[in-house]
């Protein structure tokens, strides 16, 4: 999968495209219906399949205080999209220029001139352009001018409810990993580089991999996890995802993973951390000793989980 950033109307790309557009946070079953239709149309028509998404979420630009937390990082999102067969991922920086761009200019300069869109696949609630004026009807009206066909995909329901990113966020906020996994149709995971930390875990006898994650990530707490990218098979472990309130007050969000029965040099490597079950919320401890005692209890619970479940 090729990844592009920004709108480049002067770079007229070869070949036409089947295009789907949205935030795709979580890439849940509803998103996958859009993506599946896009990939199928591209294959049938001999086109490239392209997915257009925005970074940051538009609501984070217009009202940062009430912006929704991120379900996954961009690297994890890209990994899922590549697995679904998308040829091209277009990441548009959502700032002033895009926020004030008219729906007509977005269609003309990006969808038509840059992407050469031939097939457009959108959800029934899709809006675009300044003041959210662009919609299904406008895209259909422009089909004569730009020569594309528009396909509207109705909402997908799972478990009797509409599959949506807001529903998925609610599940993750409550730590309901299995329910979230069912709505996503794939495991809940994060990807990132292993970085050097303060080595405190090693001093306490619980060495960890330190992985930076997006600041606005929704998920937090202590989890049973497995890690891919360091060995032929995933390695079981336990992870803390949060702001480390006992250790520092920087406000930085960090994923710390303690692996079971593994040792080696992981610095600089890209790993995938898959979440299986939430054990507890993040907590602030009065001392390092009480924190260490709780860490060992977490490890015991996580090992017990793996003794009862096969992944």
C-alpha cells in the first residue's frame, strides 16, 4: 500500500481510482463495508483503490476541548487498511486550508484533478467541505461534470446497533476489549517503535518495553497483551498504558510492556501490541514498593489469563 500526504492537484496521477473518504477511526465493520466495496469496484474496473482520511480528526481542529479520543494510532490504522487490500492511503492534514475549502473545490482540485476518481464510495452520513455543505446529493449532481459514479453504503449493524466509531469509543473507554474486537472485526492493537526509558522497571525487577503512543489515545489502564515483531510467534505479557502518575507528572502518554519469559534488545524495533483483556484502571501509588507489589499481582493475573486462553 502506498501512502500519500496532502492534496496535489498539479500532480495528475496515472490511472483512475475508486475512492472512499472518511475518518475511519478504528476501521470497524461499518468502515470495512465501505472499503470492501471500494476494493471490489477497483478490481472490476481496473482502477486503483484509494482511501482518503484526515489527520487530526476534524473535530480536534474545530473544538479541541471536546474532540473524541483516538481509537488507534496512524500506524495501526495503516496496517489494518493494508490488510484489507487498499492500494493507496491518502492522509490529508486537517487545518485551516482544508477547513475553509469549499465542497466544490474539494471535488474539483482533489477528487477530480488529483485522484481522477471514477467511483466514489461513501457512507449515508458523509459530509465534506466548508460548513459540511458537501454530501451525497452534491457528489451525484457533479457526476455529469466529473464523470464519476457515486455509491452510498447504508449503515452496518452489529449486535443490534449501528457500527460506529462513537460506539467503539464507548466500549474501549469501559475497557470492554472483547466487545470492541467484535465490532472492529479484528484485534485491538497499537504499533510503534521501542524507545529508551528511565530503566526503572529493570531496577524493580520488572523490565519493560517503552512505546510512545498518540497523546489523545482513548485506551488506558493495565492490560493482558501479546507482542509481535520480536520473535517468530507473539510473546505474552502485561502492559500499562497511561501517564505514569506514581513516577512523573509530565502528562506524556506511554505504553509500557513487560514480556514473559523473553529477554533481548528491542530498542528501535517496531512492535505490535495486541490487547486481550483489561485488568484494572491506572492508579497512583503512595510508594514504589506498593506499586511494585501491584505490578506482580498484575503479572500473576495475566499469566493466569494465558493459562486459560490460547491466542
